[in-house]
C-alpha cells in the first residue's frame, strides 16, 4: 500500500530510526542466527517462498547443501565479520530436500554481524550481462579508465567519467554525482542520462533531502538499491512484540527497507527504481552517485558490490585530485599575490594594482565578483550587484 504524503511527518524526518525498520525488501531473504550455537532465530517472512517448513530453531549450517565444502569457510567468515565489523560476500547452496518445488538452490549472499546475531541475506544468483561480468568490468576499469584520471585537470571531468561508467554498468536511465558542501547541501556536478530524461546537471539541493541519520548510514553502507518502490516489504518474524527481542540492527544490510518518506521522494520524481553509491573521503561523506530509473530495475547483488568497489576507487581518486588541484591553486595564488605586492608603491596604489590584475585577484579569492566601498573610494571587479543596491 502506498502511503499518501500527508501521512508522513516530514518535520521529524531526522528522528526516524531507519537502521531498525524490522523489515527487508522482498527481492531477497534474511536469516539471522545466534553467535554461540548458530540456531536460526529470526527470518524474513518471505522465506516461506523458499523452504517447505519454518526454519526457525534449525542450525544454519544444516540448511546448506551437504555436498559442499563451504562450512569451514563460513565459520571463518563469521569470525572475520565479528572482529572487523564488515559485510562480506559469500555464495550459498541450499539443501534441496528443504526447498519448495521450483525454489532456487544457488544464492549470492552477504554476511554481517548485527550485535547479537550473524545475519545472512540471500538473493537468487542471476545472469546480468553476456559480454562482461561485474568482476571483469572492474578489472577493465582498473586497467583502462582509472589511469586516465591522472591526465584530467578538473573534478568535473573525473565526475563525468564516473557517472558514465556507472550508467554503463547498471544501464539505468539517469546517473548523477552530487557533491556535498560543508553544511551537506550540495550540487549535481556530473550527469549521464537517456536523451528523453530531464537533466539535473548543476541543480542544487538542500541538506534536508538527505537527513543526518541517513548520511551516517551512507558512511558505513556504501550501496543501496530500491528496485521497485511498489514492492511490498517482508517483515521480520517473530516480531519484537511476539518474542520480546531487541530490534535487529540492519545498518550493514543490503536489503533493508527504505523509509516511506524516501520512497515517496523517489515517486515524486517520476521514478520507480533508484540505486545510490556513497563517495567517502577521510571518513566523511564527499558525495553520492545516484541512479534513477523510470521502471522497476533489479541490479544483481554481485554487480552492486562491484559498484561498491568502484566507489572506493572513485573516492580515493577524487581526494587525490582535489589535493592536486588545491596544491596547484595555492601555487598560482601565491604567485599572483606576490606579483601584485611587488607592484604596490607610492605612485601605484593598491586600488590601481588590483584593477590592473582583476582576473588574478578574483582567482585568488575564488570569487566571481568583488566590491570595496568607502566614503573615499569604490572598487568593483567582476560580476557584482549595483552599488546603490549594496
């Protein structure tokens, strides 16, 4: 059921506990089990699509195919996610005798630590592209695309390469790169889109579009897919009310349901699917790559995780390029300031020097316009408001 916008309290959007929604998007399946005995204690309600019976209480390892050598690897993986607090990809083969007729056996999955449980999220393995797998594509990127960043002289060029790459990989209608300001408002600095899509290039957006608690999650969980805003959620069972358990922390989840406010935000743009990728530098959110599609659009788990790898490369390249540009900018600015100071003298006042070196002066201030006004003198450079208005 789609909620109407008037049912949402947009004024308190930042208070919404989006990391503990107690449901997942139903294109995948969630299974949570205890640390000590690996007994399954929480599942998403749609697991009944896969299994012939309720698997709560079963040993997680016992629902896996017995003819695989995955168990030792899984136990090692559980240990790694506990110690490192990370999410790791795995492949699982379920025990055929436990499955409903027609249910898939092979799954792409991720595992993470959720405080008192290990959580495994499963998605049926699917074919995505005939030409390139996600893994092959990132190798191609690393060998041929990334080295070109060294030759680029602006962040805009790099950002354009990034959105074009992600659009090729995901095949979504529009891909934009938002760059955040210090107050988390921001601007679209690059875009790749279908010809008949409205352009978002150079548009600004307020910080409230992405509330604080969402930004915090984006620093931990770098990729988020909404394949269909009309897809019903799958509740976690047993519920908190039925069992008295704590809410399950889905901070690292790939399947976590989105806030109904966010889903309405997507619909309001005439979209049905979205996919976003974080860009994080020095532990802070630098920006987002946001993908939009007018129809439902599922991106397989392995492709999304390869996009996450790409975002880490992008983030590193963006930081390195910003530092390179800032260093060059400082050098040019220092030279311009020194040159102006050398020209100042009794016969050559500062006002005359500034006017004669207008471009260098504005570049040094990183401004498009400058006004100095006093009862004795007025100096205007570049694009400014009328003095009377000021």
